C-alpha cells in the first residue's frame, strides 16, 4: 500500500472503531437494566474483540505510514545531499583553479618584481618613465603595483576579498602590462629625441615626427 492508500484505509478503520466503540459502550450501559428486566444482555465480547482487532490494525497501519514517511524523508534527504555533493565537486574544480592561479601569481609576481628591481636602474639611465615601476620595485611600496593591477582586473572585488584596504580606485588602476607599455613608450620617446639630434636631416626629420606622435600619448 502506498501513502495515500494507507491514509484512506486508516480513515475507514477509525470510523469503524468509533462505531464499534459506541456500540460496546451502549451494550455495557444497557446490560444492568436488561438483567433487571429479566432479559439477556447484549453480548459485549464480540464487540470488545472487534474493537481490539481494529486498534491493532490501526496501530499496524500507523507504523507503516510512519515507515513510508520516514522512507520518503530519507530518499529526499539523500537526493538533497547527493546534489550538494555534486555542487561541492564542481566548486572544488573552481577552487583548485583559484589555488593554482594564486600559486602562479605568487611565483610570477616575485619573479616580475625582482626583474623590475634589477632593471629599473637601466630604465632610469635610459630616460624611461619609472614612476609606475617604483610602485613595483620599492620596498616600502612593494605591493602597490600588484594592488593596482588587481583593482584593474577585478574592479576592487579581489582586493576586498583579500581584506586589503587601499585608496586605489578603478579609475586610478593600471595593469602591469600597461605599466610596461608606458615605460616602453617613454623609452621610444627618448630614443626619438636622440635620433632627432642626428646631423642627418632625414633621420632627424623622421625622429621629430615620431616624437610628436609619441608625446601625444605621453600627455
């Protein structure tokens, strides 16, 4: 029997029990008067036996109903947990990707910063723009370049997730590649200035033209 069939049969049995209980109570109540009147009282044993059987049947069906309910609850709980396990496995893949990205970030950032420290003197002596590189290389501002790059890539979401309190806002952020583009632009501009001083008119003229174009980007 399914849950609905059990519920239906329980309702029928309870109705029968109520009727038999009423009949038994009436028979017991009328028995003394029947004896007084010299009549045989209505037998109560069959009614009591019937009532006992009904109670046993109802108790059995109650147990079955509870068992069916518990089984359905376990099935639903199992399904819910299985879904949670599936989404957990999916999140693990994404989490592992974050772990790998953070490990790569730590390694590549250290390598990049060290490269900047070793070569910033060369850029300075060549007349390049090292203002933004200083945010990478200087010990007292060792994370500024990285923070600006993170803000640029995630619009503050990542730095906030890491609990970093920074005054850098998206409009002030700049990626590390853009920093290097700026440095390269300044070096190209400096190279153009050197060529513009050439005694060869053609070289000087082309260099002056290039310098004029580059300075528009450097503003």
